[in-house]
């Protein structure tokens, strides 16, 4: 998956393989690890993959953008051009947006639907989960796109700009109730948007290179 918006809802909605191409699912050998989950999302059908250790927590350049999200700079990427870093994101795909995308997908798909045994324009039951999967994936994509603006980052082009979602979206889809929010975590490579970061610093925020960690030291009485 990369940050390019999906150009066609119709074709992808009726093809699970095409829809799945937008998100790299974790290998079968990787098991989801139980991690601390906010009480608000305690009923999510799939546990979030554990947060990676280390990294530097980033501040949002806009406090109103992507509420409830977190972003960590995991460090410079070896072998990449200067300024490329690896980022870890924890965010929530909005349930209302997923519902809207699901309705839009079905509406567009029904215009060209012509399945044997079903009247023209009717979507058969076996195709319904595919459209739900597509709506979820599209909502996740849009959320990742919003994270760039929220944290003052730039995406990369080509394969360098791919985003890996750590949770198994197929499992999420199986237990999903339309309208529910979906928390997820993802990793991707990117750069700091110098113009945005400079503007944030001028407004009184910290630049990525100016993050200071306060360490409280207990005084020892002599």
C-alpha cells in the first residue's frame, strides 16, 4: 500500500485480490501480540500488535488532526537517502467513514453488477464481504494519509512509500460491525516536511531535532 488514493471503487470492490494489494498483511509466521489497548477499543476483534521499543514520540503539528493517534520516529533508515526515517503509527480508522465508503462502494458496484443467477444490479451475498474489506482498507489508507499532515511528514514515492499495516485486516473484517471504529498500527518510511516543521517551531513547538527528554534524578544526601 502507498499513499496514492484509490482511483476506482468499482473494480476493487468486486475483486478481493485487488483490494488486498493496497495493504501488506503480516506474514503467517508472525503472531499478533496482546498489548495495552485503551478501554474505548477493548471490544476490537483483533488485538493490536505490540508497540516497538525505542523511538522518539512525535508531537502533532496540528492538535485537531487525527485525534487519538500516536507517532514515533524509529530512526534513520540505513541505505536510504538522507533524511529518510522509519515511522510507527497508532491510529483509528473512523467507523462513520468506513460506513460511508461501504455504501458508496455498493452503490457504484451495483451499476455494473451482472452476476449469473442474480438480477442485473444485484450484488450477491458472497461479494458483500469483499466490499466491506475494501471499505476498511480504503479508510485505513486515508487515515495514514492524514497522519502525514498531522505530524508534518512527507511520503516517499514508489516502493519506498509503501505502508505496512501490522494487524490482519482479513481477521478484522470477519468480526467487524459496520459503523465501528477500527484501531490499527502501521509502519512506513518518510521525511520530515521542513516547511511544516519550521512553521510549527516558529509557533512555539519543538522541531524533531530539538526533543529533550527530562530525567529526574533523586538527590543522595551526604
